[in-house]
C-alpha cells in the first residue's frame, strides 16, 4: 500500500467550514449556489446537509475572487466565468499563489527584523 503524501485527506467539508475558509456567511454560499448553476455540493440526509468537495471549493474560490476580491457584480462574474472559464481559473490560481507568497515574505521580514 502506497503512502498518501497528500496532507489534505478530508473528502467533504460542511458549509460552516467552507464559509470560514473564505470569510463569508453561510447564506452567501447558498445564494451563490442559486446564482452559479455549476456550483452544486452534495446534499445528504433528511436535514439536507451540504457536503463540499475540493472541486466545489475551487468553484467557490473563483467566485469569491471575482465577487469579493475584484468587486464584480454577480451577473458580471457569471458572464466572465461563462465566457472565459480557463482564463478566470488561471487568474484566481495566480492571485492565490501571490497572496501566499506575500504572506511568506512578510513572515521572513519579521524574522529578519527580529534578528537585527
């Protein structure tokens, strides 16, 4: 049996966890599900618990980038995604990487400041 090096072993996330990841309300996620037809998390049980997979989280990351970070209206974000799906995905990925790099650089700077 091969060792799984993937640190993210969780298959499903509940709506509360996903809302915390992006700093939005749970109602915002439910609204986005209505507005963006391709965002459909698995719904299970009589309580209709939403279960988000990694593919759903990537869709939310794209929507969040367009609506919350870049300030597009819902209709404009939907139009951008429908017109240029791959380009929008790539821009979101690049932005996410840049944010991570920025936080790492800030951390390094604090460490250097501490040493001097």
